[in-house]
C-alpha cells in the first residue's frame, strides 16, 4: 500500500504549523491512543477495515440492503453498464465489443457507456467477476469506495495532527448526510473523490519537491478522475490556484509544471471528443451568469446545511489560520483549498445542475481544515485563560453534537415492488426470455431492468421501455411528448409487437405521463386480452403498486418488432 507518510514527509507532525510559527504560545497536541484493531496487518488495511465497517453500518441504517435501485435515476444505468462489461469478460470476449454492447442494450436498454466515461464501470465489472452479481455485492463496493475516501483523509490528517484526528476526520466524512446518501446508492461520486484526493496529494508533493515524478502522478490521477466522471475536469484549475495561494509564480517557467496537462490530453481527450455530444445531453441548464449566480447560491446553502454552521465555521477558521502566512500558504493547505475552489468554480460555470453530489470532492477537501480550525479555536481560548474550554476534545465533541442535532436527515431508501416482480417474471418457465414492456411515471423502468437482469442468464428478456416505445423523452426527462393520442392507438401499437408481458407501476407521481395513463386505460378496458398475473409491493406493505399483466394467447408481430430493434440500433450508431 502507498505510504502517504513518505509522500508528505516534509509536513510531518513534528513540523510546526503556520499557526504555531505565527503565535507565541505552545501548540496543543492531539493525544494518541492504541486501538484494539492494531493487531490487523498493515496499517492502511486496518484503517480501511474500520471505515468500511462504519460505512456498511450507515448503509444499513438508511435501508440500503433492503431497497432497490430507487435512490437516484442514474443507479440502474450505472449497474447495467458495469454488468455488461462484466458479462463480456465472463463470456470470454464473444466478438466485437461494439456489437455486444448494442445487443446488450436491446435486451436491457439502460446501458450508459458514453454518457459517462468507462473507468467506474471497469472497476464495477472486476468486482462483479470476483463477487456475486447482487445488490448486496454492489453495495459493498460503494462502501469500499467511501471507506477509501475516509482512509485518504485519515492519512492526510494523521501526518500533521496525529492518529486520533485522522480517524475523526475520516469518520466525520462518512457521517455527512450527503456522503451517507451517496454511499447507499450505485453512484460514481465515491470513486471520483478518491482520485481527486490522490491527485491533490501528488500535486502537494510536486510543490514541495518539484519532482517530475510527482507531476506525472498528478496527471495520471487527474486523468483517472476524469475517466470516472467528467466532473474530474475541475482538477485543471488546481495547479493555477495552488500557485496563486502559495505565491510561487516562478513554477510557471518549469516544464514539469505543464507535464500533467500533456498527460491528461493524451489519456482523456480522445474519449472526451468521441462522447462530447452524449455528455452534453446531461446538461440541464443554459450557461451564463444567471446560472453561475444560481449555482453558487445553491452550493453555499448546501455547504451551510450539510456541514451545519458549527462545522463549516470551524473549517473556515482552519483555512484562515493556514492563510496567515506572509509568503503564501504551505503546499499541503494550498492544494486542498485549490480543490475546494476549483470544484465549486467548475460546477458553477458548467450547466449540469447545481446538485450537491457534484461538489462532493470539495466537501472532502474542506474537512482537512477542520483539525487546524479546532486547534486554532482551542489555542485562542487558552490565551484568554479558558483552560477547560480550550481543549481540542471538548471543541471537537461540541461540533460533533451540533452536527448530529442540526444536520439534515438522510432519506430512507425504499423497496417499491420491482424486486418481487422480477423474481416472479424470471421464475415462470412460460415467460422465459419473453418480450416485456415496463411503464412507470417514476423510476420503475430502470428498476425493473436492473432487478430482472440480476436474476437471469443474460441476455434474456427483451425489456422494452414505454418512454421509448410510446413517447419521446430527452435524457434529463425535461421534455416529453406522447406519440399516440388515445388508448386505442396504443393498443394497436402493442398488438403489432410480440409483447407477452406488461408491467405497470401504479406508484403516485407528481408528473403524470399521458402514455402511462393510456396503458392503464387499455388494460382496464381489455381484461380479455391482458390477464393480471400478480401485484407486488414493499414487504409487509398494504399497497402493491407494481402489477404484471400477461397477454392471453400467442403474441405476434415479430417482423415489426425486428424493425423496432433495428431503429434502436440506428439511434445508437447515430449517437
């Protein structure tokens, strides 16, 4: 494992901080303690084990292990794409990867490679080759990502403040409501944070040593962050901002300073150019000053509510203490502050929507200033003779209590009924590999696809989506148009296709969709054609919103169905 103590050796705990150098009072030391897990091999392993256990516990508290992919609309796409890569390898590379992906998409139309870069899915595919294809397995992977983030924060903090502050900083990150929510969903943010932090470590090392190897590592880690998610391009602002904070403008003349840019261009630009049109589909707003103001105010409110005033103010005090240096900030502090600023600036000018999860790396970097803020406040209280209040443990405990009391609650994840519906669908021999149409006004289409592919030999069923067959909906679901004007027209369309199974989600929605209502009208008016085979809902719940209808008699329309599939292939190739 990488020893970040050696990477950051110039800023070990025995080196006075900027605050200590500026003041005339003795530095308050954080106490060190031995731990029961000290017997575990390799320090990094035992730290990750502890954080992994905490992450799993927090996942369990949010109901992650008893839910479906219902936390965010992107989850089924992330799961399906990783599973596709896993199956391609498991089936020993059967033919052209492009053709395989196209065929996979026709069965499970939630493949999203291109909308997102490939690295997250490669990691997921490797994991699912080693461990079972299940919800619990992929949740464990998400917990491992968050535990790795916490470990990196631990290593960064330990080298300057000690072991206990390192553990507390890592645990604090895992307990943030935003992090708890992301850890309980199949999302890219956890892996992205890890590579952003590693890039920050490498750049801090470069500023201290001017080593070209450190510059290369920054370029590699930045590229990996970009290949996890396009948000990693925010790291392009870290070098110039760190130069501004440290006031070391002479570094601009060194060739090693520009080396990471060349690495990123070689590793990332080909993919970025190939998928630029697909990536733009995820933009939900128009660029401009109106969006910048809107995004900045949204992120400011998010930092205030997620961190709570106490934790945010402590972190800001830590930043101010690190900036109290006439010749510029030290490299470590400058790199973390540069990450905070670059992530916030990048997402304030890129119109992808001001969602807090986009700036999660800024949250992680901001927490590295909390120990300095605690120590600064403690030293200030001691100067004024408040010896009892001037203990770091008391201050840290007060901030933790405030966070526990004031932080927003993490929504409980829920099971809607698609898990049971997929179990029923894949258990009936007469419905094996049947053409299936799913319609939902919520997340149901993706949930049904993910739950079904998890349980069958792939590729199996053709899982058609009503939003593609009966409507036109853009990637962000902002623009919607129904293709048919009545339930009778919808019936004629379905009769021309070999659809054997119809799955309807009756979960109430704030945004009724015309085609969904038409399907409900059709099955209600034609019980002789569509038999209600089963209703499914949350375990122990009275409401069973997911209903499976099976067509009576043989299905027809195979030629037209093939034309539909060919049309889908044409759309994929056009993209």
